[in-house]
C-alpha cells in the first residue's frame, strides 16, 4: 500500500532541506513514505530524494527543531527531548 499524507488520520507535517533552492521546505501533503524518507536523508550516507525536480534531504540541516513551523500550523503545546552526547570515561587500569 502507498499512503498519502492526506490518508493519515492526524495532522502531519515534516521538514526537509531543499538543496535545489537552498531553503527549508514544509510538507503537509504528498506521498508519506517519500517525505519521511527525504526528512531522514543524511548527506554522504543516503542519496537525496527527488520530488518535483528538486533534491530534498533532512530538514534538520536548516531547522533542527521546527517549533516555529508547528506554531504556524496551530500547535499550542510542543514537547521535545534534547539528546546530548555524554562524555565517555576511560580508565587506565
């Protein structure tokens, strides 16, 4: 089955970085699998997704935490978790 964003029962959006235009893109419609795949594209590891003749990669390159976009879409409460690298400990035994 191929799902479109409009088939999702809840509101959905994802962010990508549009390499062709050099700007972030907000997606609220389109093929769900393709947009999610584009939003996870890590440069150098996975090739960009082509959509409408434009190259799309992970939106985190230009907007890592798109709270401004969520607010613009009418979201009142935003919860997120910030993951940080923990310094490794080494011992010389």
